[in-house]
C-alpha cells in the first residue's frame, strides 16, 4: 500500500467535504470487495509456507519427533501438531 496525496487524486469539492470530518490526518480507504486479494496473493509467502509445511509433514512421517521439528523450524510443538493435522484434513 502506498500513500497518495488527496490533492492529486480527489476532486476539490470531495476533498473539502472530507476535510469537514478529518482535517490533516491520515485516513484509510478500504478496497472494494470486488478488488480484494487473498492473503499472500502478492507475495511468495503462501507458497513458501506450503513448502515448509510439506517438509515438516514428510519429516514427521519419516520418524522425526515433534519436539525436534519445533526446534528446527522455530515453531511451538502446538503449531507443528496443527500443521500435521491440517495436512491430514486436506
């Protein structure tokens, strides 16, 4: 998300009307529902987490303990269990 100057993008009368409510402060204008993107759509984060979770599951199935996985991936044991259970349900 980047900031835009209201003077550059809004008509003068609309800018004046907004200033009646919020003058000189930041305001967030949310995206329209049609334009919303899913989490991770603009980055590779979602894909890298899927790869990591696949590695965790494979290592667990190969006999690695949950505590070792938690230490190796810097996650809690509870999170490791969630990853394993989520992969069983998908």
